[in-house]
C-alpha cells in the first residue's frame, strides 16, 4: 500500500473516531529500517496534539489499516490511561513489586482492550478486514510454551 493510500485511511479514521477537531493529529512515516515497531504515538496532552508514527520500511503487521485504527484507539483511551497511571504512581511506591505488578497488569489490559476495539471497528468500517498475524509469527508455538512444565496431578 502506498503512502497516499495510507494517508487517506488515516484521514478517514480520525474523522470516524471523532479524534478531530478535539485533537490535532499528524501522520509521519518512519523510514529507519532499525525502528522495531509498526506504529506508535507521540502525544502532547496539554496542547492536544499527537503524531502517529508508521513504519514505512519494515512493518511487522500486514494490515496497516488495522495499525492505524489501533493507534488512534490509544488516543480515545488516553484519558483513562493517564488516570490509571497516575493512580498507580501516586498510590504505590515506584519500583515496588506492587507497582510493577499494577503497571504490567494495566498495560496488558490496556493493549488487549485497544486491540479488541480496533478489531471491532475494523470489521465494521475497514476496507481491509483481514487481521494482522505478524506478532504471532515471531512467537512460540502453543506446545513450545508448555514444554517442560510439570504435571500438577
């Protein structure tokens, strides 16, 4: 998919998700082959500006439309993200086991929620409704994950 088609999808979804006019969001293509992510955001909450970064060299996800929707969902979830992070940092000692556990659980739940919302939105409005399986290809198989575990019986 060329950059103009990707830009058109970006414009479509910032409207559909009602990101603008509340936020000023810009799309930038990362052309660094060493950049390990497919998509990411830089956010300035105070000024309500964000830059969506997309890997133009070697994305690990096949469906960039899905990546765009996923990253924009992070903007929709950002207020909840900030409240939760603030709660953790103000109530738990930084670096403590409890703090580390809370952050790990929170970020895992946030990523799963954002991805589920992105999939639902993509199935409803997407031009390409095929989900990306790029991360699965790099992961261990189901059998590899359980190899060597002892039977609990």
